[in-house]
């Protein structure tokens, strides 16, 4: 007789007795039950060793600027009540309002327009042009791509481009969303791409002027008017239109560079944005002077603490990440390119990533994480990052609106 331990023998007898007690019908049902279908695994990719070899240690080691920084103390968000309080303060600062509420205005809508400046998207039913008129008669144009075959999920998404990036990333990202049945809002930074370049002078209302770039907005910034409206109000007005006309169960947002900044800040102000994926768009201020970029990454006009001390005095970026993530079905994945040829590169983000993620977990309602993309050396949303975004929407959010 084989050498069988008393414990294993008793375990076998106990299991047999349990099966007999349950009955043969139950046992057959258990054996016939189909195996659970495994979830599609998250896409992963190795570090591009050829690109890594071409970069210095500054792209692989934490910078000196993180020493002595207590990110836990830097964050002021501890509860959902903190989120609501800070959000109202930020909205009130942008719109100089007393109630801390977003505007409820609507755009001018032109249906079925032909736009030669847009990439050649396929699978569309039509393209609508949404025109938003801002203070000083600055115009902002948002294009709405309506898919020929909308998916059953009924979702809409926003893609926001940055400071003049070529259309390849816009086309690749927006086309993937259209192919997945999303209605897609295409947005651009003020003065860039298809947006008009002129607005009224702040000193002579009868004169239209053409700023060279966002840094020229300083003459419009006053105690009574925040130029952040130029960047954020077009989104509010476009979202107002989409939510009232189509009533989507959720709104996702993806952005690159300056659009990554917008995709960081706007979901913090508007909880109607359910899931957001800002790419190469921000770092907390204590990391702005850190390498590896040869000169400090101060950011453009809208991204600078010295230009908007009240707004960023209310919330530094770790808190802004939290405001964009907390809430039912809400999540944010910040994407930073380690070898980005332009902005917010290196690995300094490793100093705050676990703190922000853990703070959201402690609050217990929402999700935040960071994807460090080391597959390339470009300033873009890479094919790998796009795969992760689509996977997150399709798999992690499959049971959500």
C-alpha cells in the first residue's frame, strides 16, 4: 500500500462524503459548469533598449530635486469633501464666479460640415462644427465626429491636441475611438490648428489683435478675468452640447502635450469627465526644474505657477490628479514618456506616483495610476500607450457606463 499520510487520507474521505451529501445532480452541475473566460491581459512592453542606450543616466535615475520633498504633505486632498471644496474654488477662480459652478452655455452648431483641414477619418456618419464664442470675441472650434456605427455602450470621448503637433497622433487616436463606436470631440489649444488666431484688444475693444503665442495672453489677465477661460471654457460648452443632445453614459478624455495639460486640469473641474488619459502634459512644480531636459520645463502660459499663482496656489498637480480621479466610475491614467523628445521626460514622476495612487485608494472612490512609456523617444501617444488606453476602457471599464 502506498505511504499515504493520515491527513491526506482524511481529506480525501471528507471530500467524498461532502460530494455524496450534496447529491449526484449537484456534482454533475459543478463538473459541467463552463470555465470563466479569462480577461484580456493588460498590454505590456519592454524598455526600448536602443533608445535607452542613446540617453544619459538622467533619464534613468531620480533627480536631486526630489530629495527632501514630502509629497504626502504636499497633497491637501484627504476626503471626497476635500475634492468638492477644492473643485469649487478652482472653478470660481477660472470663471471669477461666486457659486463655483461651470457655465451652462451652448455652442453654435453646424451639422454635416466638410473640413479639409482634418485628417481623413473613416467610418463617420457626419462631422459637426461647434463654435464657442469666448470673451474678447476669441473663437474656439470643436469638431464632433459621429460614427456611422455607434457602439451599444453609447460612450463619447474627447481628444485634445497640443501646441501644434502634427496630426498623426490625433488621427491614430481619434480613429481608434471612432472604430470602437465612440462619438469623438476634437479639440485644439487656443490659437492653434483650426482655431482662429485673433481676438479683441484688452485696451481697445474696436481693434482685433493676433497674439504670437499663449505667452502673449498676459495683457488680458486681470483680477477680474482669468485667461484660463480661453483654454477650459470651450470644453465646458462642448460637453454641455453633447450631454444634452446625446446623453452619453460616460465621457472619456485623451490629450497630448498642451492637450495633456488640458486633460489633466479639465477633469479636475468637471466630474462629467469619467475617465482621462493625459499624455506628456504635466509634472508637479517641484519637478519642473529637474533634468533631463536641458532647460527647466516651465510650461506654457497656462501651465505656470508664476502666471497663475491663485489657481495653482489652491491645488498643485498631485491634488489636481486626485480631483480628476475621485468619484464613482472615475479614473485617470497619467502617461509620461521617459525618453520624450520634448516635455516632462525622465523618471522624476516615480517620486510622487505611489503617493498619489495610495491617496486615491485610501479615499476609496476612484482610481489613479501612471504609465511610464519607455517604448520610444517621441513626443506622442505611442501605439503602446493607445493600446493600454483602449484596453482600460474595454476591460477595466467593461461593467461601467
